[in-house]
């Protein structure tokens, strides 16, 4: 554990979470462009899409590979979400923090709780839609999922919001109503934290 804290003293670790459809991915990508912060690349066992690039969008692993990495404690956090594993490889995060960089983890609330247990100094930022019904509109509008999956994501989103309210490490909340304003708010937080 001390190795994590040593790295955190040099760099800054920000944890950006929110329910699926809140816009956290878009906010994080834009904030990285505008601040020079580093966005951590997660690992997953889900199938790689044609548009995704290995090592840029995700590290794509088999279930066996992922579980071996769990056994070797190679994830800062991990969870099984919608029948697939997702996790943050610890080594790149340690290296970036050790180099004095600001690192953003864009992860679900469950994973955020794990990170806060290991990195008490991590800054939590919760991204929420202006109204709950906006989540359904955004998830439907993406055109990536069938209605069964959208309904699962909405139910999980409600759970995540309730869970996040109990986690004291979420010091900041961004209501993603107007995208440009939400991006500016995240950029301002990154520049001042």
C-alpha cells in the first residue's frame, strides 16, 4: 500500500464516476485534451469493437487472463459489470503518478469505492444527469444497446447514485446538463485541485 501513497504524493489521482449515460466518458476525454492530464486505460473481458484500439480504449483480456491478474493483485480496482470484468491496471497508474502527472480514472462507483480504500487522497468527482429520465434518453440515443441492456443500465445507474451518496470521497459533483459548461467545470477542477 505504501507504494501507492508514495506515487500519489507526486501526482494527483482523480476518480470520475457516474451512471452509464451521465456523459463521464465525453467529459474526461475533453478534459484530457484541455489539461494534459492522463486518462487511465482500463482492462476488460468484453469483446473489442471495430472502432476500438487495443491499449488506447481498453486492454482486451480473456477471462482467464483477467482472473490471473486479479490473483496477482495487478488491479487498482475491478468489478464484474454486465457479464464482463472491468478493471484498472495498477502499474501504469503508479508510473504516471510517480512521474508527477495528474491521472484520471473514469470508473463506475463500485470501483471508485475500491480506489478510495487504497488511495484515501484520491479526489472523487461524481457526474450526474440533470434529471433521471435524461439517462434513458442518452442511453437510447447512443444506439449501442437493446432495451433489455438499457433497462439493466438504468437500474444499475439508480443503484450507483444511491451508493455514491454514501461515499464521502466524492467531494465534487458535476451536473452534466450543458456539455460545454460541464467540461469547463471539470477542467477547472483539474486545474485547481
